[in-house]
C-alpha cells in the first residue's frame, strides 16, 4: 500500500467525528433473477442493460455537482460475479466484473466514494426469490452452502482488485437474516480478514442479523437468532477501519413497503446508539427512505437531524435510484408506482417521481456541508 494512502488514513483518524458520507443507493445489478416458481438459474447470467444494470453514468455528475452528495452504494449479485458453475470464491465472471467496475470507476473518477454491495442476504446459489431463497453462507448443515472460507476468498479477490482505489468502501453483505448470529459474526470476520490480507486499507461496513435493522439490534429476530448486540462488538479489524452497517426504514414494520411513516429514528435507534458508544464503534445507515407525504417528510428530517446530532453515525445513503426502475418505486409506496430517486424519474401517472418529491424536496437540503471529498475511505472521513 503506498505511503500516501497510509498517511491519509492516519491523518483522518485525528479528525472530529461527524457525517462524512451522504448519498444514494444504486439498485439494478441484482435485477432480473426473480422467478414466481422459485426456479433456480432464472435470469443468470442475464443481459447487461436489459435484465440488469448498475447505474446511469451520466447521472453521476448530477448527483455530485448539483445534488452535492459524495457516496454511491452500488448493488451486485454474487451469482453473477461468481457463477454457480464456479462456486463462490476467487474465480469471477470477468465480463460481469468489468461491467461493474465501469460503474465504480465512473463514480470514483468523479471524486465520489463507491460502496461495493453484494446484495445477497448472506446467501448464495439461488437468488430466484430473494431474500427467501439461497443457502446461508457457512451453514455446515446444508451440503449445498458455500463455506465461510469461500466467502473469505471472495472478499480477498474483490478487495485485491481495488487496493489502489482509495474511494472504495467494502460492504460485507446486504441484509443477513434468519441465521445464526454467531455464524454471521464468523462470516463478517472472514470478510474482514480477506480484505485486510489483500492489503486493502479502505473502510469496511459490517452488518448484523435481522436485515441489519437498527431498531432490533438488541432483539432476537428469529427463533434461533441471538441479538446482534451480543456478537457484533467482537469483530476485529487490525487497522480499526470498520463501521457497523445499519438499515432503518420509517414505516410500521420497518420494511420500506408502506406509504405512511410512523417509526422515528430517535426512539428506535436509542439502544443502538448507546451500544455504539459503549463499544466505541461507528455506524453507517446504508438504507432508509420515505414516501412523498408530509408525515414522511417530517420523519426524514428528524432522522437526519438525529444522525447529525450523534457522533456515532458517519454516513447515510437513501434507497434508491437506478437505471431500470422506470415508474416503479423502490421504497415506501404501498404498491403505487411513484417513480424512484433516479434523476428524471416519473410516476406512473406522468407526475414527477421521488427524485423530485423526496430527494429534491427533502433530502438534498439535509446533505451536510464538509463531506469527505478526497482521501482514503475511513470511519473518520478523509480530507474535508
């Protein structure tokens, strides 16, 4: 690792804690595999630009220069990156990786940070009805499951390809759920070990169980699930550049599927915030969102104000933009097609989509000034 990157990370460690990263989730690289009959292999490998796409590169300058964000979270699918014929590990579909890398490069060349998001729920081998299908990685009772060692090998390989790109952030996994929290800890740790053994010093985001919900951090989220709070503090990063990855929606069941916002951040994240403080950890909210109504507007403002007021939180990305949403809504719509956070988005009735009615109306005003604009990704931010 070049000495300049090491020096940047050391400098960042002395910076005051605040929101350093703010931006958007780009969803689409995981599209095109759903099967109503749970037929495994549906949409694999898929057609780039038809079944799946990562982002519209032309929108990156809009987001960075006009909307003032500095972070994009970009989803991909493990079964496309590591085809079933290969198995999970260090052998990639190089065509899919090149397509993904083009999206990441478009972001980082603009001076923004890119979160690499394997959108697989800590499962591999059957994405046909995610999040329900697929074998839990590391489950020794399932002979078809990929192993924790294979997961480490995957992350070692992916991280090795981005060692010299300081603008990358490694998100271990999107929304693990309904699995042993002890096994989740082992998988998270294996990913950290794989990334660091590749020589990568960039920030890592580690999820908890129960779809990594902040409101349920101290709760058992399935019959055999211990609370995330009982295990995730045990994670060890030799350079202490790992934050906890949190998803937190504002609707009644925290799913992001309803138009009404009823769940406030201050009360629902109170335990998590105390837990982070106790263990001297940081958190990054990589998914949240709300609909285009007054109730959601108020709770979105309250949510960002809460993150701003608590030094344990270093960043947020809103769900979601992406080139394939059309008039569909990725969040908080109760089945109504209201469009997405993609610039230019329109609702089914032709009215402005959520980019205009949620992002420009509410969220853009909450993007902090002084976001990190260069320097290696770090829980302490780079140079402002």
